[in-house]
C-alpha cells in the first residue's frame, strides 16, 4: 500500500496513463482515416471512378509494402541512399520536386480566379501601397492579408507578374519537401526520409495546384518548420533543461512563428492545443522529471506570451491596412459547418446573411460575426439536423478524396483532361492514405513519448475542427505532409547511421 502511494508508484501510473492516452489518440485517428477510405468505397457504388481509384491506390500501397521486404528492391534502394549520403539525396528529391512543378506551370498555366484572384489582387494592392481589393470581404477573412502581405514583398522586388506568385509557391513547396525529409530523419532512417520527400515531389495535388496563387504552400511550410523545430528542441532538452534563457528564447521564437502561421491560416489554436495535450498528457516517462517540467512550462509560457503579443501587433497592422477592425472569431464558419443543404460546405445564402449584417448601419466585420451566433444556435436546434449524415458527408469532403487538383481546371480545360487529372490525384491519395494507416499502426504498436506525437495530434485536431466548421477538400492540404511522414514509418525507423545527417 505504501509503495503504491510513493512518488515512484505515482510516476509509474502517470507513465502508464500517458501511454494509454497516446494509444487512444492514435486509435481515433486510425479510425477516422479508415472511415474516410470506407466512405470513398461507398461513394464508389454510385461513381465507379472512386472505387477504381481506391482499388488502384490500395494495390499500389500493397506493392510498396511487399517490396519493402525484398533485398533486391528496398535493400538496394537503401544501399544507394547510403552511398549518396543525406545531402545528395535531399538535393535530388528537391530538384525533382522543383522540376515537376515547373513543368506543370509551363505546360498548364491558369489565370487566378475566385479566392486565388483575391489573394493576388490584395497582394498587388499591398505592394503598391493602395487600398486593398474588396476591403469588406478581406476584413471578414483577414487571413487573406497574411499571405497577400508575404507575396507583396516579392511583387515589390520582381514586379506584378502572376508568375512571381506561382514560382514563390513552387519554392515554398520545395522547402516543405526538405522539411519533410528532415522530420523523417528525426524519426526514421535515411531511405525512409528519401522516400517521404520523393512522395511529396510526386504528389499530383501539389503539382496541379502549383499554377495557382494560394496560401497553402506558405502555411504548410511554416507548419512543418514549427514541428521540426519542436522535434529538435525535444532532442536537445537534456542539455539545456536547467537554463532559463534557452527556454525563453525558444519559446519567444516559436511563438512568433506560430503567429506567422496563424496570420496566414487561423490554425494557431489547434497547434497550441496539440502542444498542451502532448506536454501535459503524452510525454510518458519524462513526466517524472521535474527539471524537464520546469523547462517546458517556461518555454510554453514564453510561447503563449509571444503568440498573444505578436497577434495583437498583427491585428493592429491589419486595421491600418483595412481602415477598419478585422473580424475576430469565425462564427460564420461554424454556421456554415452545420448547413444541411450544403452538408457543411460553402453556402451563398449563408454568406449573404453574413454580409447583410455587415452592411447594416454601424455594422462592422466583428459585429457581423457576433450576429451569426443566434443563427448557429437555431441551426443546432433544428429538427433537420442529422449529425450522422452531416459528419459522414463532411469527412468524405475533407479526407475522402483529393481531386481538387484536377477539378480546378474545369473552366479552362476539356472534360476528359479534368477527369483524368482527378483520377490520378485520387489514386495517389488513396495509396498515400493506405500507407499512412500502416504507418500509424506501427506507431501505435511502438508508441514513444517523443514530440513526434504532435503530428498525429495536429492531424486529428484539424480533422475534428472541420467536422464543426465549414469544410472543403482544399483544407486538408497541410495534412498531406503528415500522411507522407506517417507512411514513411513503414519503411524503417531507428538504426540511423551517424554519417547520415545533413
């Protein structure tokens, strides 16, 4: 009895609870990803192309997993990677990423339209120092100015050619590939890292969407940088845990980076929640180390302070550019998220209602968002609300397909071209999701207490968030690197050579 109440007994219980919670989190994510594949199969009953793409994707994943155990295939690949070294491997996959993206940009150009044009027009206005395009709309969605302000820096240097924005997106996607490589190197072997960055280079959605002006390449790159730096910090914690200054500097720096992500896409809260869940519940045996607790609590306090203060500064900058206060909480997105007519996707009627409040006398973007709250409550109480049907439809939209790369060209290319592109995107995506499920299963069986768990936490958090708010296939773009990293876990972990690091 006394042993059970001793500090050692308490810490052992905490470690077991932490391991159990980690497996529960991974189990939920595995279930959701598996459900996405099942929903795609169900959709294939009506649209056979989904069933064909799913079959092809799962078959391709099976072949890759079979080749993994063949010395003449993956063994030879591993030996080649070792001979080349990490630096050359990273350069080759990055070059492939750039070349494939550039070829598509040259052969299949497209003029910005819809939200993509809004990004471009806002960036040009900021670069010129003129009032931004459609202030009323941008004030309601201030994250548009996050990417537009970044793009404006390059427009000011290289001129107002759309190609500037397109090439910037390509460079950002190449940097994302390098970060995927580096993150996998932290958790697995060099061949797995090469395979992961190669999958990113070959990812059709990245290539096909590369001709557009959109924010996903920037915030995905910053997100990967944030996670990579946290992994590096976790690896170095034993060396610096007794020092106050490193904890403060790391926290302040990553808080600024977090606000940079949030300014481009408002997902900062998801990352903060993921960090807190990992810190408080999922660190396993580290939870009995008082020195490590002090380090991470100090780091987290500095990060949150930096995030909040830089956020206020950015809001002030937005107000200066817009000439009015930008919107705060996106209550409108919650309202759309429970729209049974559109099954949680964009609704013209809902947007008209939002802007009707905005255009009232004395109306403002924040007030219009607040005015949507009674409508949200009314929609939640409606007899028409069918949560089972709604959530399954939203999950299929969010994770059940990846055909936006081809669908984007529906106004500028032939129907046959669009359908072929959509099928290619889906085949690759289903292969990737099947491999990711296998990798998550491996992670579940050998779950550690590394900061690597932040990746499945973010994946789960973003997915669950979109079960509540407005959903679109495009919004899962930042999850593709996560699925690639999970997939890479199938192809080796540990046993890293000392000479493999860049």
